[in-house]
């Protein structure tokens, strides 16, 4: 994106963020108007885009995203901000500058796994996230600004955060990386729920094998190949997210 000027970069980020919302709805991970996905505004330190509170994910498009600052003040758009959304996402945007996109979700198929003390790695797909999943204990609704420090600390060095008894958080330097981190985290949790419910004896791979597979996956970084294909899928179905 470096060859684009700042205005063009901002527009591209808006389009990619809107695409994440639409894809979240298509994958069934949305929760009516709740949860949040944000992106750092190119050219700024702490400003970020988020969706207008009250919009369904299928209604989000590049032009109706709002812009907020590090204090939660709306710079562009309606002033009503989802407080929990600001707290959770500002924790990342203020403390982890390389995480340009932040995705928080309560996917129905996997949220039960947030009640596990730790989610097991059981299948090959999960190894992509081996050593990259942190845990944050539930503190009630995320409306306390002090929780930001603890979220940022638990995320340190990870691309995914399981918010126990709550939901999931993923980050990425690009929209595709952030989205696919959520995809694989949800998949990992769905597998864990299905396998543990089977009451069958588990076969766990050795830690060194999971680490090896994680290194092998470095040749296929999340989002590099999937994101262009996912956007083509959206363009064929409904390209209105771009406007």
C-alpha cells in the first residue's frame, strides 16, 4: 500500500474494513449489531475506524464507517460509540502499532470454547496459531478503561486472544491477516468442542510437532492467498461494501 498516497491508503483501509464486516456476516459470526472490527487510520498514531453503533454488519460500507481518537471522541460520523468496542480496540491500537486491524467476535459456533481453561491444539489447521494464542480473564462488561492495559499485556507477542467467558480477539497488519486469524481460531475452537463432546480418547501431537508445523505454515501467511479470493466472492455477491 506504500505506493498509494495517504488519502488513497485511507480509502483502501475503509474498503477492506467494510469487507471484513460483510464477510463476518456471510460466515455467520456476527451478533446483530454487536461486537466490533476496527482499523488504524493510515497517517495517524491512534485514530481508528469503527462501524456506526446500531448498524447490522450487512449495512456497513466504506463511507459510513466512523473515525474516533484515543479518547473515544468521534472525529467523523455520529457521536454514539459502543463503549466496550472502544475499550477493547483502543487497548490494541494504543499499545500495538503493528496491529493495524483488530477483530472482536462472539461466534455462535465457537463461543462455548471460551469457557475452557485452555483450548487444545488437535488438528493440523490449528498449528498455524500454535504459540500465538493468549488468554485474558473475564472482568465483566469491557467498560473499564483500566482493562485496556491488561488486554494489551495478554496480547503481547500473540495474534489471537481468547477472552475467557466472553469472546475472541484477533489482530493483523492487514485485513486479510486479521480475518484469517479469526477464521483459524474459530475453526480450532469448533474442533475442540466437537472432539471433547465425542467422549473418545484423544490423540495429541507432541509440542515439538506443533511447533514444526507452525514454522511450516510460515510459507502460507494468513490472508496472503485467501483475502483476494474472499473479496472476489464479495464483489460477485454484493459490491456495495466498497461505497
